[in-house]
C-alpha cells in the first residue's frame, strides 16, 4: 500500500513541476524588453512605451503564473485526498 502512496506523491510532484515550468516560460521577458531594460541600466534613453508594456506584460504573466500554480495545487490536493482502496478488502 505504501508504494501506491509514494507513486501518487511522485506523480503529483511531477505534475506540479511541469505546471510551474510551463507557467514560468509564459512569465519570461521578451528580447525587446531585455534590450530596453539594459539600455535603461546603461544610462541610455530607453523607449518608455516599450518598458511600460514590458512591465504590464510581466505583471499579467505573474498573475497568470499564480493562477496556474494555484490550479496545480488544487489538483494535487484533490489527488492526495482521494482515498486509496485497501487491497485486503
């Protein structure tokens, strides 16, 4: 019976890892955002509209990441809460 519990926990862990990996890709900076951010740090005059769009996209991506992780957590909790049938009955 314990090997079934371990299997479920490993499966849940893998599901959460893949969910987090996919969500983190969505939260990444684009090439233009990185270029403008570096320009701002180097003292150059970056494009303010591009930086503003990057910040808004990053904020939206963070909200999406949190939503995706919460969904994964709920799925994992549902799996763990599911009773494992006793093979002796």
